[in-house]
């Protein structure tokens, strides 16, 4: 593990805790955790190490949230796993292209992604407030496998931040789920995307395992707590958290990119 000051290690652990909570509620914990890792690792550390370590941390919190949701939310586990297997393949492929990604490219990309999410949620105020009536058709399931599985899975392996949020949005739009059920389903799919990307990063040797293990403990606690919170508060709360997180992170990244 690189030489990181104790105060920065503590800050990374607190960020992992907050990211776990955010990721469980609405997805996108990596939008907090990855920028913090990019800032916290010593100057000159390749971005691939931040990406790989982020995956090692995130898979623990995501798994904890998935287990919590599966016990209490009406999740179609069979459909979630089918989408997840496609996502695993997609994320593995995306991770192969991530090794050469620089922080200068990564930060603007994250900002564009965040602004797109915010615009969509604001323009669709009723989005995800209630599930659509009737069964989900086979065509919609196949569309979810292609979009949420292969497409977003590839993005997760390539860049990562916002994957959970994109999964929630895609599953809500394609399968007509409410936001809480979509969050629960997204956690199962996200476990698969994290596993595929992490396997690739581990093979490439770009995971800081000691740091990841420490941060993962905090991420697991945050993920479990976040899942309980979302189940208790409902879709309206999830939407508010989504918009708050998105705008806060856009402001932070814009400051780092053009002011600091």
C-alpha cells in the first residue's frame, strides 16, 4: 500500500461509510468514493488503482445492501440474476479498457454523467413513484438485459461512478418498477458488475488490497444502514437523496476542475 497519511486514511474510511449508505439508497456511491480516492492517493498514482480499489470496497457494501433488500423488498431475484450475468460480462470487458484512463479524462466524464442524471430526474417528477400495473413482458426483460446488463455493465468496468444510479433509472424505465424495488434489484445486478470488474482489476494488479479491506468494513456498515433507510422511507425519499447527491458532487468536481 502507498504511504498515505493517517488523517487521509480516516477520511477515506468515512467516505466509504457515506458512499455505502448513498449506494444502498439510490445507487452511485462511487460518485463520492472514486473522486475521494483520486484525491487521497499519492500524486502520480495511476487512475486504474483508484478504480480497482473502489471496486474492491464497493462489492462488499453492495452485497450487504443486496442481502438486506432481498429479505424485505419484492425483488424478482431470477430476473435480477439474469441481468446481473450479462452485466458481469459487460463490466469485465469495460475494465480491460480502463487501465489507460487518466484522471484528467475521468473527472469531466463523471460531471457530464451527473448532469444528465439530474436533468432526467428533474424533468420526470413522477418517475419511479409507483410501479406500473401488469406483468413484465419478455421483451422488456430482454431490453433490461441489454441496457442494464451489457450496456451499464460495460460502463461500470470502464469508469464506474454512477452505475448504481443508472441501474435504478434503467430498471425503473424499462421494467416499470418503483424506485425502492428498482434500488433493490439494482443491488443484485451491481454485485455482478462489481465482481466482473474487480476480477479484471485484480488480474491486472491494480487493487490496493490493504486499504480496500479497511474501507470495505465502513462501506458494508453504510450499505446495510442505507438499505434499511430506503425500505422505511420509500421512493420519495430516494428521489430527494438522488438529486441532493448529484448536485453536491457536480459542484465539488467543478470546483476541483476549474477553480482549485
